[in-house]
């Protein structure tokens, strides 16, 4: 019996509420499937911790996490704690220190999910965005000169290394090959005359090793337009840290909203733990009301199952999420229902035990 | 009788075809309105010029343009000429050298325009995006180190000056005040820890001088999402060069497509000529077929009228564009019609002479 050890950082706002349902689902899957189990350890880190201790996590926080196979993160952010602290000292720190250089974000319109686009059918929105997650525009390099003077000037430098650029592009090619899908690179070489020229070059170079993979290349502005007008153009997408950030929120918007968007931060070599999160924020305005939508956190749970090699069960959880949306019996207010967060989790668990399990 | 002197750079692909209709419309307006006229001088610059002369425009190109009040640009770009040449040496060079630091892009769903969003009514998409147009992410600063070695690293530096940041934000506040609308800043301080922290700071500082203007602030990822889900949140928007590029293509997507998107590159001090352009590309695949949609170029013509103080006529031209889309009698194939480029221009001119002129 293999035991998957998971560090839970439920975080702030609605984080704990939605993660609780995700944990419930993972435990149910382990119970039904047999052969593996989860061991969850909770870490009370986040903005409340910060207000008490002056840091988002203890000094040896990363060392503590290192002992786990995966991190399951809710959301961080709290009125009164500046974003550059709550994010830089927790979410971004873990991504970077654990070399989680691959951010996998499915953009898939599930059955029953609300779509804001006219004339778009389900099969037209079915992509996986591979976002570079460790460097690029988010390197944090820069300078602030002549502060307060008329000649004041602020510099922000994107850092694109050969290693960093090559490995994310290679990851995407491998995935495209494995799934038999086309690969689209999103960049902006016509205006970003160093970084994106390099990006395009590496995309082409690595591509020579994958002659079987069909490739396309879009400028980020054109890509944003086509996400809305013709999302069926995209299957596997690979892009930089910042462009991936923007394009996946846009992806979430067209595929049912933030209540349904999950992201995996992977260290593919498994030297460090990988991290799984719903990509929505902590939504302090609706926290503690029991009405937060846990479906994104449950989708993250499905990514955790994939990560541990239980892809069949990952797919089953997605099927159940679809079922819940089609049934419309247990949906939170943001999706037009009246159910509580707990109701949704409970319904997912109930369906998991009863529906015809397809993928095992 | 005032004479407005306009340099026309029709450019490549469909550029000449659509600009010809814009010129036709401007001449018709001058004829009907009386009191002013246009003088057009054509410059054959662009990619064909490049293939012949090795430069996109002559050495003294900018000096030649300096004698005009405005530049009317079609589109540049041609298969075989790398983008970084066609754009950097013409479009971006003019924007930068003529200090056209304000890029005004209306995002407005006209009556009759196709909208890809469900449940969105016309009044929900009505904004003006003010994009910084002279520096920021597009400064072109960077470095490419250890080329071809494993330690290869490429740097791209965004340069945000006090002067550059303050003047664009001030322009936007002035516009918001004048139009009695809210002002939204789009940035990304939680990840771009120098440039966007500075941007947010300047937005707040300048805002103190405009206590009457309601302000909002969005992260660029969230803003992209809301452009699709709740575009009514935005009225006047101010943002950086790169974010403005992305967000206005997205804006074009929700407001009828690239066939309807125009942009003005302004030097508000009028020390240098300003430049007006449809924001679509040169579309070589449909060039010389007479089927390109000239409505974006005609919308640009309306911006030219505004710029010369003929706002009433600018508004009339927009009314006529709406009328053409509602009538559906003279639309190009991209909008579901069978009309030629020339037909559309002719129809606009015909309507201009006959419809009830509202704004003068
Ligand atoms: C919170 C923020 C720093 C983060 C990012 O931009 O990476 C978030 O938007 C995301 O997409 O995971
Ligand atoms: C052609 C390109 C350099 C340009 C830009 O990104 O500024 C275009 O996309 C635009 O929006 O005007």
C-alpha cells in the first residue's frame, strides 16, 4: 500500500473551505480505489500567520515541506497584507525554490460549465497551457534609480536562460507528442527584441527533435484575440511566465470561470515536491460563509491523482465534476445554485461511489 | 479655410486598399462640412520599398514627415521581411521618434457589430484604452549573453521613467475627468516588483490631483478575465505598452473584431505629427482582392477628424459606420457580406451626404 504524503497549506480566506472538500474527495478516492492512501499534514501558514509572526512561513518552512511528495495549496492573500509579501514569500517562493518550473493549466470546457462565448461548443475549448514558472518576466530582477527625482527611472528585467527556456519548451513538446496534439508557442518577438526572439529560436531548435509534432506560433496579442474568437486553434500551448499568467486567466474566463480553474506547479524530476492549487484567490469577501465554490480545488485534487500515477481516478473525478454541473443539484451561488461548499464536496463523494467508473 | 496636411503611408498588403477608402471619407466630410480641407501626400514606404532600397523609409524620412500635421498609416508587414525590421524601422520608429506617447484605442461595441460574447448588450462595452506608447516593456533594452553556451542567458529590460509614466497617467486622468468617467489602471505589482510597483505608486500620486475621478485598479490577468466576463467594469483604462497591446486586441475581439479596431498615436503637445492607423495587420493573404474591410481605417479617419477639432464630424462618421453595419447592404466577406472594399467606402460617403447629421 503506497502512502502519498501531502502538505496542506490551506492559506487565507476561502482557501481552507475549498481545500477541505478537496481533501475529502482525495480520501474518498483512496477508500474506493484501494491500493493507496493519502497522509495529510496541515500547515497554518499564510497571512494570519504573518500578522502574528511577521513571516508568511517559518524560516525552515521549505525544509519542512521538502519531506512531502506534494503540496496542496488553497489561496493566499488578505486585506492589509501587501501582495508582494503574501505572494513573494509563499506562493512564488515555493514555486521558485522547489524548481516547479512547469505550470500545467488545463483550459477545458466541461459539460455543464457556463461559457460566456456565443456559438462555441464544448470540443472547441480543450487545451492544456504549459506556462514557464520559474524565471522569465517574473525573475524579480530590476532597479529603481533616482527615486523621487525628475530623472527617476525604474527597470524590470526579464531573465530567460537557455536551461530554463529549453526545459519548458521540451516539456511541452513531449506532452504534445504523448497526447498526439499540436503545440502552439505564444511569444512577442516583434516587440520584445531580446527575450522573445530567443524564445522563438529555442522553440524552433527544440522542435527539430520533434518533427512529428505539428507546431504553430502566435503573438500574445493575437493569441488573446483568438482565445475569444477561435479557441479551437489551440491544443497544447507553451508560453512564458507572464504571458501564461494572462492567457490562463483568459482561459479560465472562457472555460467556466475562476471557480473551475486549477493549476499544477510541477518539478518534473521530482527532486522537490510539486504543488497543486485552484488558481482563484482568497476571496475575503465571501470567506467564512460556506458558499465558496470548491470545484477548482477538486479539479486540483484530480491533478494530484494524475501526478501520483492514478490517471484513471483523475479522469473519474473530472467526470464527476461534469456530472455535478449537469445535474445542477449541488452548485454554489456563483454557479447559480444554492448549495454550500460542503454540499458540493459531499455530492462529489456520493457520485464517486455510485457512478459508473469509466477510467481505471 | 484651414488645410490639414496629412502624410499617407499606406504600406503593405491591404494597407493601400483600406486607406484609400479612409481618404475618400475624409475628402467627403471636408466637402460636405466646408470650412476645412485635407491635403494628402503619399509616401510609398514599407516592405516593398525595403526590398528595393534596403530600408523601410529613406534616411530623412522622419524629417519629411515632420512637415505634416498627421500621418495616416495603413499596415506594414510582408512575408519575407522580418517583423523586427518592418515594425522597428517604421511603425515603432515613428511612434518613438515623434514622441507619440499616447495610444488611444476605443473599445466600443457599435450597433450592428458582431460580438462573440453571450448576454452582453451594447452599452456594456464602451471604453477607451489609453496605452503608454513610448517606453516600458517595449524600450528595446536588453542583452544576450554567452550565446550558444549552456549558460546562455537573455535579458529584456522594461524601462519606466518618471516622466513617461506620469504623463500617460495624467493624460488618462484628464480624459476621465473631461468625459466624467471612471479610470481603471491595469498593472501587475504582485509579480513585477519594480516596474509595476512604481506604476501603481504614480497612479495613486497623480490621482490625488483628481479627487473627482473615480478610480479602480486591476491586475492584468484579472482584467483579461473581466474583459470577457464583465466588460462593463471598464470605462477609461490606462496601462503600459505591453499590457495595452494585449488588452486592446482582446478589446477588439469583444467589440466586433480586428476589422473594426482603430488606434491613434498621439503627441499631445503637437510638437510632432500624430499618427492614425487601423490596428489590423497587412493581411497579405487577402491583399489585392478588393475584399479587405475598410471600416477600421474609416474609424481611424474619424479619429483624425477628432484630432483636428472636428469632433462632431468624427461622431457622424461613427454613426455612419453603425448604419452600414445595421443595414448590412455593404459589408465585406469577413462581416458576412459580399461587398468590395470600395463599395463599403462608397456607401459610407453616400450615407454621410444623406443621413440626418446629428453632431456638428
Ligand atoms: C498571484 C500571482 C503572483 C500569480 C501569478 O501571476 O503567477 C497568479 O496570478 C497565478 O497566475 O498563479
Ligand atoms: C506590430 C506590433 C509591434 C504592435 C505592438 O505590439 O505595439 C501592434 O501589435 C500594435 O498593437 O500596434
